[in-house]
C-alpha cells in the first residue's frame, strides 16, 4: 500500500500540521505502508504536474494549516490542478483524508472544504482530523492528542485496505447533475502532457507571445477586406460620370461608417475611384451615409447638401461646385 501526503502550508518550524504529519507517517510506516510527502511550496512552479503523482497511490492525505483565513493559496492551486489536469478515473478510486490544523479560527471549515472538493472531483473521502493549537509545546506533550492522531492514521489504513464504502452525498449528485463545466475530453496521457506544458514558464510565455502575434495577424487580415474591399457607391458614381474636357481635380469623401475615405480623381476626362487615404487632394468633404445615398438617388445635389450644412467641406470651393457637373444623377 502506498499513501501520498500533500502538504499545503508554508513549512514553518512551529507548524502544528507538520507535527501531526510526522506522527501519522511513523504509524503508517509501522503498518508497512509506503509514504511519500509532497511539500507543495517546494513545487510551486510545477503544481500543475502534481496530480500525476496519484498514479501509484492507494490513498492520499491533504494537509494544510489555517493561519488566518481559508486553506491557503498553495492547496487551492493544487485542487485547481486536480480539477483541470487530474486523471478523474484514478481520482474516483483514491481515498483522501483531510488534515487541517489551525492557529487562529476555521479548522472545521477547512476540513469541510477539502472533503467537499475531493467529493466533487469524484474521489473517496475518509474521516479527517482537525484541531486548534494555541501553544505548540503543550500540544506535543499531550498524550491524549498523540493517541487521537495515531488512531486517525490507523483508520486511514483500515479504510483503504478494506475498501470501506460510504453513503452517497449531495456533492456527488451536484457533480453528476448540476456542474456543467466544459472540459476538454483528454486521455490521462494527454492531461499529463498538458499539465507539464502549463507548469513550464518558458513554454507558457512563448505560447502567449505566439497567440498575441496570431491575434494581431488575424485582426489585420479581417480588417483589410472591410477597408480595401468596400465598393459602396463606386459603381453608381462611375455610371453617372460625365467627362468634362481637360478638367483635373481630386476629392476625398469621409463617409460616416466607412473606415477609409472615398477618393475621387478626375484627370483629362478619366475617373479614378477607390477607398483609401490620398495626399494632396483639392477638396475634403464629410458626409453621412444617408445624405450620400440621397445624392446617388437624385433626391439631392452636392451643392445643396453643402449649402444646407448636411455636407461639410474644406479646400477649393470652385472645384467643389464642379461635382454636380461631373456626376449627374
């Protein structure tokens, strides 16, 4: 039999959880149980890979210390990794005993949190141990306390060896019928590989840079058709263009809703139309989509739109007045 211990405290010398774990390890080894401890704070850069260590374990102990509020960040990250990358089939066959000691308040809530989390993950919970320690020396010298700890270790061994069953709980029902968290359908091997990638800071940093580069590239690709491929009003203007001798002029129409201005270039009877920025134009006009459509439909002229203020313009106004002669609707 093998039991893994996952300690989520900070490793302080006066941490009562460490004393409890040491006592339990002694008892389990006397029962010829192989025990391996993982101090999560020593694996903080590879927490995502820790759930893969469940593979050869018959049971586990989740141990943490409440110093001010809750089970602590290391243990919470570890539980998150179990949810995201853990082998759920293996977890469903693994017994877990929660050990929570407190130097402040909340040891019962901490024990309940660990038990609830393991049940929602689909695992098998065991009776846990929690307690409040005000003075470490008094706690270590109390023989009754030592006996309680030893009995808990023996109960864990008995539960695993006899595969003791427990009644169904609402947490298991919640997992089956309420929780609808979308997960990737990965094999245990794929989950293990993904967890290794996630714990690799260099790989994650490179992936983020690649994603940002791809996002920028696709954003540019998506933006170009709207800018360069817009042909609104171009066919209508071309079909109603009336060449006028050796007249030469250039116009830039800023139309509401268009990303780029509409360029109109007239040179010796030839017309050039396209959307895009152009330098050194004679007239810059600003107009709404509705007014531009009214001009195209023949319900309004360029001159009237300018005089009524529905179109604003700057530049050579003599050239501006030529618009109604160049385009007859």
